[in-house]
């Protein structure tokens, strides 16, 4: 019989590790849609806990199972197995639809078998054909986007607009960027792309530094640098003491006093958290957001993360991006991803060509997922003397801010020669 045992376990596992996952699934499936009776029993218990307003976790479920007299059937051990069947609850909705899809497939097969039997016995009726037709339409509608009704949804919409406008917009502290994007809104995924050495990490650190100085809680997954190296670069940026001097302890007395004062009076007050993970997966990113209370998350670089299993790197990247997008919206944070462009974008032939979104190549998931994207490069024509100029191209803005005055398409940043700092030097406005 058609079933999806892995999806059934993934749904229940998601419900056990995060109560909110039930809310996203409860209008999709119920206990009757599970093929395995054991899974149906667990679903019945978890949904009952949710509707009663009780905690939905392995402890509460175990107690409910004991009260229902099901503990002797190995259900307690099975609960533990369910919790370990998923690493994140981000895909609970997708798994629930897979379960429902199989349910309708079984219903269609049963009805079709009866229809054939009726045909042989000459009791065939139009009602049987109509029943199958309706089931097929329900099956086809499983993966259709959820409809939003004005009758039931307008109050939620107004609440979201009010909340978005008053509490969840964060300024990057870079005037040109904020002028174009009107800040970063909670739920947005922002991509900073460019060739190696283009200044992506510096820009991410600059934005991060500006945010934490304004007491916005931030979380950094520095996959290429450990916490010590990141803190050292940040200290150099804030104190103005050259990075190499801090790295090899060659700062003079004045510089050392300046650095020490920066650590004590500035950095120690910043709500910045740095994860020690070098290859975080979606679940670990989600857990880090919850543990830190972060409002802005920076992943530098996204290519060193652990992606979901898949047939190709492109599929795995796309699944990762979709999962991160779901986490970003559910946790109401801003996610900033630092990403390399494809090799063709920084080959010798392309050195004097401005990058475009399609240069992400196999990493197309980044291009699709991004609500905003900025591409960095160092055009030869702008390099003068010892100054290093990085041009930031605003390649994507899903909010379409240029319609309300954000006409800026690119701007320049000057890289400090001795520290990771970047300064605005030029603004180009389209005609």
C-alpha cells in the first residue's frame, strides 16, 4: 500500500522538537491521514496536547501515553526515535503534505478498485466516478499554495504591517545602503556576493559592528575565521590599531592602551554572539538564533555550511536556502549570507566586467532566495594610488524600493589599508 513512513516520522519528530510546527500542519493533516497506526496514535496525542494548550514535547507526550495505557507497546522508546528522525522542524509543512498526498493516493486506489468491481457486477454508477474525480482534485491541491482570505486574514495583515513598520527594521549604518534599501526588515534574507578578496566579509563585519553598537543582538557564524580571529579583526576596526600589530603583539604602549580601552568600554557591551561551529546545519543555525536571542544573523561564508542530503550540490544548496528562508521568517530575524560568485565571475577574462546575479552559477538558490542582494567587485578603472575602491552593486531588492525614492544602484567604499574598516567615498544615483 502507498505510504510515506519517513515523512510520517518527520512530521511527528518536528512536532516533538517544536510546538509551532503543529500550528503549521494542523490545518493540513490529522491522525486519520497517517498510514502507520503507531504514528496515528502519536499524532492523536500530540494534537490533543496542542489543543489543550499544554506543552508539546517528549516529556508531556510520554506522560499522555502512559495515561492512555499505551506505554507497554514500546511507544516511549518510539518517541525518542521520532525526535532523532529530524534535525530541524523547518520542513514540517512539506512532510505533512507528503503524508496527505499518500493518503489521497490510497483513497483513489481503493475507490478505483471498487469502481472496477462494480463494473464487473453491473452496478456501476456515476457517483463512483464522481468520487474518484473529487479525490484526484484534492490530491492535486495538496501542494497548491495556501489561500489567504480577506474574511479571516485582514486583521493579521494589519498587525504584521504595524509590527513591521515599528519594531523590525534595522539600519546597516552605511548611509548609501540604507538610502537604497530603507534598512533591513525582519524575515529578509540578504546576500553579499563577490569574488574572493572583494570585501564581502569586511562589509558584513562593518554592518554587524554598526548594529551591535546600537545594541541590536547579533549572531555570527564565522565559518572561515574562529571567534578569536573575528574578535581581533573587529578590535582593529573599532580601535584603528593595525591588524598585523594586534596579531603578532607588536602594538606600542599607546596603541595597546587604545585597544584595551576599546575592549573594556566598547566591545564588552556589545550583544554579539559568535558560534564556534565551522559547518553549521539548518538545525544548528535555528538553535543558535533561539539561544542568542539574535535579531540579525550573519553567515560568513554560506558555502562552508552543511547542506541537506541531495543528488547534486545545486539541489542541496537550494534546499538549504529554502530551509534558511523558512527559519528566517519564522524567527523574524534578518539573515545576511556572505557568498562567493562562480569562478567565471573572477577569471582573468571577467576582471573588468561588473558581476551580475547569474554569476552565482550553480548556487542559484542564493539568487532565488535573496530578498536583497549586493555584489562587490574592484573595478580597475577606480583604483588610484594606494587606495583600494570596492564598488557595491545593488543587484536585487524584492521590496522594489526604487519605486519610493531609492534610486541608488551602486556606491563605492574605500578599504582601509591597515584595518578591516570600510568608508563610503562616492554615491552614484541613476538618472
